C-alpha cells in the first residue's frame, strides 16, 4: 500500500509567518502535519473539505516541533491522536514513547530529526512516486542554509544528511512549497 498527500497550505516566513500544513492519507489513517499559524483557518479547513474530510475524520496530527507556528490550530481536530517527539496524546491519555520509528500506518512513519529544535521529528511517507519527507530541517528550498534558530547546527546538518541519504522524491519544508532535493540542497 502507498499513501497519498496534499499540501493544504504552503507556509512562509517574513513580516508574517505561517507553517506549511499538509494532509496525508493511508487507508483509514488521515494525518494532518503541523496545523500551525495560518492567515485564516479556512486555509486548512477548506482544502480538507475539498478532499471530503471533516475535522472529526482526522485520525492523527503530527507536530514536527512545539513552536506555536506549527501547533496553533491543533484543536481543530477533536478526535485525533497527537504525536510529538516523545508521546502520543488523545483526550486525557498521555502515552510515552519515542517517535523515532513509530508507524502511524504501513506507509507513514516518524523519525527523530533534531536540528531546528532538539525535539524535531519528520514524517516519512511512502507514496507511489517515492518517499516524501515532511520536515522542518529546511524552512524552504530557498533557505536559510543555516537555521538562525537551530538548537544545534551540528545536529541540523547531521539530520539533513540522514534525510537526504534516504533519497526522498520530495521534501515538504516547514515554511515553503515542496521541492525535489538535488545536489544543491543544503546539507
């Protein structure tokens, strides 16, 4: 089986900030990645509705990290399980577990990729066209090459190298449009 995805809204950084918010589906698993700051909640909900998905149909929400620009709209999804680097949360149940290697479905798994923060994770999705990585290791294809807020530049570069070694077909960055990695992609 392979998953499908749709970028619901591409993020940006500047005088205003928005996260890239994405939808991933694999069978009955419906995942929203980084439902953070956007100019209007309709930028998340309207594309979901166009896919035939209501907020209560979202089974899982993944936070690449805990900055508000990536988590602010989590409450839109009332029955979802929420995943971060160290636990899964649903209603009033907090289940400790490491994210690295956690499968949300046969084609969707999480990976520890510290760099922007020490707790960053990436969502790895096997699609018919290859591996798609949803990550904050890159803000966008344009940069910055060095993350000015990185918890550790060494960890950032190590995690980028780890992801690029997986030979992803596409990277969906934290604040920009999806891009195909190539020899010029910063490590």
